[in-house]
């Protein structure tokens, strides 16, 4: 009985949360100004133009012929759009976007940091990992192998294009012409240092990037546990889940209540009969 009561209370609470969040307005985000690094190429005019991952792909496809869409120039153009589309800063779920993830973020901020590319595209800001996730999704849809490049305090991506790994960092935006070489080649040639120095990072930060990098698994889904958590949060406040679940819970509890009432009534009647006799 206690379990049923807890279940019904939880479902009713989720319903109230879902209904409440639907009436709230999304918090205003200032997309008209670059709030990230001062050297970034953020272009506010692209915010409404590119609201989905496929919007970026469509713009690149319009510029390049089908035979050119797996070449370096194509993905350099895509990376340039990502650099201009976002400024540096974490995007988080709000109460209107994903209420349960938003509440979880009050316990730990990373729990509400967005990892699903389509949701990241709804915001003008994206951290290094989030921009890399959008880029990875484009590589995935283009059937291009990719891998995470992790640093001590940074996140970038490499893609295997024309049989070679190519390094992309759309967040810090180092001045590395065309991003047409692997990270290892950039470091050994000295172009890594010179490219990042142009961003005005201090020497210590550049040294940390150069000496702490590691690679993720090829074509691995980034942040799979966080993505699963966010999808579950969506589901639990979805009307498609709550409506039938709440209905079944009430239906399940009703016969139990009727049976309990009949048993109590029968027991009370039996007691009266014993006393009467």
C-alpha cells in the first residue's frame, strides 16, 4: 500500500511539474553580443538561421557539389560556420526545456549541461565540448570517422578526411590555416603553438594543451550517460508517458481500495454479529 501511494504521489508531482513548466517562458538569452572570448568570430545574424544541425549541413551542401562533400574544404566550411554560430559558454537546460534536468542542475551544474546536439543548437553559446559534439554529429551524419581530443581543461575533435586525421577546435579558434593536419603534425611542426598564441592564451595554458592531449574511441557517442539521463528526464515529464502511466496507476489502485473497503465492511459486520449473539 505504501509503495502504491508513493508511486501515485510521484506521478502526480511529475504531472504538476510538466504542466507548470509548460506555462513558463524560456529565459531570455542575449544572442546579439559575443559574451565569450574576445577573439571569437561569433556572428549574431547566424543564430536564427541555424537552429538545427541539418541547417548547417544544408548550407554546406548548397555551397559544395556532391563529389566535394567528403573533402577537407567542405568540413573547413562547416567548422567555420560553427565558429561563427556559437560564442564560448555553457548552455544549460531551463525549466521550460527540460524541468527535471534543470532541477538536477541545482544539485550539480553539469547535470543540466546540454549534450544533445539538436538541443545545443537552440542556444547562442556552447562550451568547447558542446561545440565539438555538434561537429561530431555532422561528421556522423556525413559518414566521416571522428574521435574526441581531450585535454586537461579543453575538448576538441579530429576527423578522418581523405584518409588523414584532421584537427578541429571551433571553440578557442586557434589560427591554424584550414585545420588540414592532424594534432600530432601540428605539434611536431610548431604550428600548434603559433596557432594558439594568436588567441592570446597564456604560455602555461598552451603548454598544458600541448602536453595533456588524449584521444577517444573512433566514432564513439560523446557523453552517452548524460544523454541517456537527459532523455529519461524528458520522458518522465512527457504527456505521452505521464497520461497512460497515471491512468494505469489510478486504475490499478482502485480495485485495491474497493477490496480493502469490502474487507473492512465484512469484518465490521462479523464483529456486530458476534456481539449480538
